[in-house]
């Protein structure tokens, strides 16, 4: 067996793992969900899901990765095959190759928006003398019930800027961009940057990126958080609009919201999203550990770093400053329109009203870009590692393969964004698929795995060589509670999305063909990776017979 790569330092491992987890979800998705689903009430199911779902699954994936590395496997097909002696195991494990790649396809495009907006913040391209703030100020008096259906920033210049950039506005009404070439250009730059990092290998690429990007990310986040806290009450005529009112909204629970099943569903989904659970990337990174390296303390450290970035820094930037500028009701209305409106429409409006707004706008979007790229390279790593392990293809060639795949699969997302093509990827890959893979790995590791001796089990593997003791409380949690909750999550998402995401009853008739094309492309990638795994095992069998 050839010598496997290993992490250069434990510090680099922690930063790389944290970078894999810390992404756009921390600074865009989490604040939006917290604002939309009851402020502080959202944090109650969020922390329950973190304790009973996120941390156990995080430890499970670290354990699987370290186990697979001991047998020369960096990805879930090989790990599943070693743990469960079934001819189907490796094919189920192939989801750990297809899902992260599909995730990277649409994630990298959104990531490229942040790079573009950092540039446009520096140049002031989206700045306008008519930013729509008078309309927004008037809209701030609407009630919360009205906010659910209203979009007070619909007529703002920044909303027009985003829609023109995305190419979803009517061609005759465009003001800022008249083609998709700017969006395509920044997207290609993002793909090339991802490929360049991947081509440098584990220690020279991903670990080095993490050591540079993660400290910069935290520096930018702290600077922005401090600036937000100093923002105070920007308009004395509206004393109710202040940073402190925003912080109070985030942290004060509205207990009535806990009766809404969607709050619990969204909180659990955010834990998956923020910790990168169910993508296969944690197992891939952990496979480069030594056989007896600690996974309990190191895993907990990376999770804590991610939670600090999300709950402390993420919650201190977007929502409080939005409340200070727009008011609570308008902030909720904007949040209800999705993360894009919060991050790419509301925040630019706010930067236009701030002293040194261009500087802070540039920092905000650079923060998002660094958060995004440390995650996207992690999503590409399982396929890169698989090609190297099973076919001997080196990182540079694998990086080219990843780049071409992301371009080919991503081009329809760029061209057909208006039809909801990206939303299909977001639901089936970024929501549903993550839970399917997490359920599969839990069943395989906690129920199907049998070690070489009668004393070996998933718990023995998980607790071996650790620097802190994992409480035995988590053993039944992983074996019984986690699978039950995952089944509940899958059922809940199907029930919640049955009409729209599954049957497409809310979709416009002229858009349904492209939505089905998105689904077919996802299915083809999943089947294609299953065939790739099949060929890899046939190749392995052929070489084994040749050696004999």
C-alpha cells in the first residue's frame, strides 16, 4: 500500500475541518432562519438538535473516517464496504461521492456572488441615490402577519442589482447588467480558485488555505461585529430601531413559536447544513488521521469553532444591523424572502447608509467568500480522494475533472436560475440528500458494523484513543435516537415539500421542463457514481487475481 497523505499539524486539521463546516450557512442561512422562525425561540430546538443530533453524528463521521483510513479508504464506498459485508454497501456509500459534488456545483455558484459583491462594494457599483430607504422606512410599520407576504425591498436599487446580475429580471427592465457575462466570469474565477487549491493536495492546498483563510475570516467577522455593536440607534426618530433591539430579538425566546413543527424541522436542518453532516467530507478529512489519533476532543473543538462563528458572530452581524436600519417587522419580511434577499439585497442597502460603507461592504462579502471557499474545496475532496485511491489519478488531474464537472452541471443553474433549477439542487441535494446519507451511515456504523473480535463495535471504535471521554449517554442516542429522528426529518421534509418540491404543483408550467431536467441531472450523477464505484471494485478484483 502506498504511503497515505497526512495532516501537517493538528492545528491545520482543526482549521481545515472548521473551514469545511464554516460556510455561507453560518452568516446567511442561520441569521435568516433565526429571524424567520421566532428569534430566540429558534435557538431552543437548534441547541437541542446540536446536542442530540449534530454532535453524535459529527463524532460518528470522524470515527468512520479514521476507521476507513486504517484500511486505505478515504471515502464512504470503501468505508461502508469494510463495515458491512454486503454487496450493496459500496453502492449506498457512493452517495458520499455524488452528493458532495452535486452540493459543490450549486454552492460554488452562490459563492461566486460573494466574490462579485465584494468587488462591487469596493467600486460602489450597486450604490444609488435612490436606495429605496424611504419606502423601506414606511414599510417598517407593517405588522408581522403582513410581513410574511410582503417584500419591502422589492423596489430597492439593490434588489434590481441582484436580479440583473442573476439574469432573472426582464431584459427590457435591466439597469445594471444586460447579460450574464459578469456572473459567468466571477463563477469561472471561483471554480478556478477551487481547482487550484484542490490541485495542491491535502497539506499544500487545503491545509494551507485553512491556515490563511480561517484567521482572516475571524478577523473580518470580529471587525464587522464590533462595527455593528457601535452602530447603536442610527435614526434617533426611531428609537425602537437599534442594534440592541436586534440582539434582543435574536436572543429573547418567543415560546409560542415552539408549537410550530417547522421551527424544529428547520433547526435540525440547519445543524446538518452548518456542521457539513451527511456530505461525506468529514469522513474524507478524518481518514488522513493516524489510527489512534483523538477524534473526540478534536471533533468537539471544530464543532465549537463552527458554533462560535455561527451563533456568536453570525447572529451579531446581519440581523442586529438590519433591525437597526429597517426595524424588526421589515427584517422579518426580508428574512422570509430567503437568505439571498438578506445577504445580497438588505445588507447592501444598509452599507449605503453607513459611514465607510464601501469598506464594510467589501469586508462583509469577502468574509462570505472565504467562508464559502473553505467549504467548497471540502465538498470536492471526496471525489478527488476516491480517484486517487482507486484509480491512481493525482490531485492535479482530479482537480481538472472536478472543475469540468462543476462547469458542465452548473451551466444550466446559471442559465436557468429564474425557473428554480437551483432550488431543485438545494432541496434534493442540500436538504433531503444529506439526511439520507446520514441515516445510511448511522445504520451501517451503529447496526451493521462488527469488528474483528466480539468486543469490537462502533462504540469501541468511537472511543478508542480519545483524549476526552465520550459520555456513555451517547451510545443509545446514536444507536436508537439518531436514526429515529432522521426518519422523522425525512418524513417531515417530504410532508412539508410534497406539493411544491416533489409534485411541482406551485411551479409555472413553462418552468417544469427545466425542473425535471435538474432532477434527471441529479439522478444521472448519482447513478454515474454508482457505476464508477462498480468499475473501481472490478478493477481491484482484477489486480488482486493478477497478484495471486
